[in-house]
């Protein structure tokens, strides 16, 4: 029976200094007032071009990012690999708007795929469509009834071309790629792009994965339908299953614009749908591949039981667990120790460019009930164990 309480395994890669630094950081992000102040002061520092790189790189960047470049990430990739954990290189630059920036990001994502082709510790690649597209065009395309201008059609064709270039590179390198989920008012566009790419590149195996956010109350039925469509149309369905990252924004927008919230009524409903989705996908594993992106211990245990009950080998590449770098090591390292497939998202990019990502991580640790206290409790337990010499 796997236990997530084994801190000796969970923090095997961490020195005493590493643990102290992680403890200090989680103490800070556990304070909502400090996090809000940090976000405010960081925004000002970025606008005024103040020299914050050094401080950020030694603290929150160090905890949650692999480096500023692929090359700088190689130490993290190697260390994770030594404990049987794969790396998903996540180029976390956001908020760009020019065609030149979209092209540069596309090329960088393809570079992560090439890195994976030459490194056995990189099982997947990933990208956000908003990293290679203007948000507004995705939003307009979300409703198929919207009429695009000639210029907009040309713009969206450029988006499609960039997405296809990435998926083609993934197909040729045999490094599967995740298309990340985003806000509901652009997600239908992203779903259609993902389905189009799966239809083209998933004929023999899963190369392209869509991402499904289970904090939406309509996603269980969405997955059911996606499995049916894959069977009918002769391709494999790849899905990265997550709870979601835009809950507060979604609720606020729904309230402001007067439409029903797409978000589950409570956390229990989200958890229930997540676990039911795991069961649904494992029942259809002959046509599916699943990556469970979750920091939830119960969901991780549900999936380990499903793997065992269905007689699937732990090393079967159709089933993976995934967590973010710097979080939930007690899940990642214990799962890997017991022979399950595990990968960590390893964000990277210039410090200033990844600040939006880092602020979201700090806010997530503050807002998710029990997340920070759980990390602190486990770190404290491991420090005590080391001091006792057990």
C-alpha cells in the first residue's frame, strides 16, 4: 500500500538547506496579505524596470522553476530523472501580442520537443495556445456563428499553422504534447484545435493531448463524448486531467455578464467528477491515454487502485501522474518510488517573463485550502526525522 506520509522518500532530493528555504517560502505564501503585497509590489517593479531578478531568482523562482533557459533546466531534469521522475519543460512566457513573439514562442516550444527527443527523462512537451496567439481572435472564434473578417481569417490560419507545426514536430520526435486548457470563453476554440490535431496525429498512438478542467460541471459529459468520437473516427484520445486554474476569474465574469457559472457548486463536486473521469478513461484505456495532473492525494490513490484492479502494468506509458515542480513532492516521489509513471511540470523562461506564472503559484498556495499547511507539515516532519537520525 502506497503512503504519501513517507517524507524520507518525498524529500530524498532535498538538502537540509533546501528544506529550510522551502519552509521559509511556504510560510510567506501562506500569508494572504503578504502575497497580495508581493503581487502589487512586483507589478510596480516590473513596470518601472526595477532590478528584482536577483531576489526573485533566489526565492520563489528557485522553488517553482527550472531555470531561465532549457540549458539551465538540465540540472533539474537530471536530478528528477535520478528518482525516476520525468520532466515536462514548460516555457512559461505569457502576455505577448506580436507575430514575432508568437513565432519565437513556437520555435522555443519546438526546441523543448527536440530536447525531449534526445533525453529519456523528458516524456512530454506542452504549450498554451495563448502563448502563440492573440487572445481576442481565440475569443471571437469561440462562437462558430461569429463572422470573421478576411484579416481575422488570415490571422486564425496563422494560429492553426503554428499549432500544427508544434504537433508535427511532436509527431516526428515521438514526444507527446499537451495543449493546455484556458478560460471557458476561449476553450471551445482550443478544444476544436486539439481535436483537429488528434484526428491527424493520433492514428497510431497518442501524440496530442487535450487538457480538461474538472472544476467545470460540464466536463464529465465532454470526456464521454470525446471518447465516443475517437472510437467513431479511428483515432486515440489523449487527455490531461486537471481540476483547473481560473476558478475565481470564471465566477466573477459569469456574475458580471449575467450567465450561469461554469464552475462546480463546491470542491466535493469537482473532486467527485475528477475521480469519475479517471474511472471513465481507465475503462476506455484501449483508445485513450491519461495524464492525471493533480496535487490531490485521494485522486492519486484512486488512480493507483484503478491501475492495479485493471491489471495494467505500472510502467504502461498510457497512464501518467503529473505535479508541478516545487509542490506535492510527497505525491510525486512516493509514486515514482513505487514504480508508477510520474512527471513534473518544470516551468522556465526569463525571470521577468515568468512572473505572472509565479504569482499564480503563490496565489494558488494561499487560496487552495490546506495546500500550504500540508507542505509545511511535511517539511517539518522531515526536518524532525533528520534531526532524530531515524
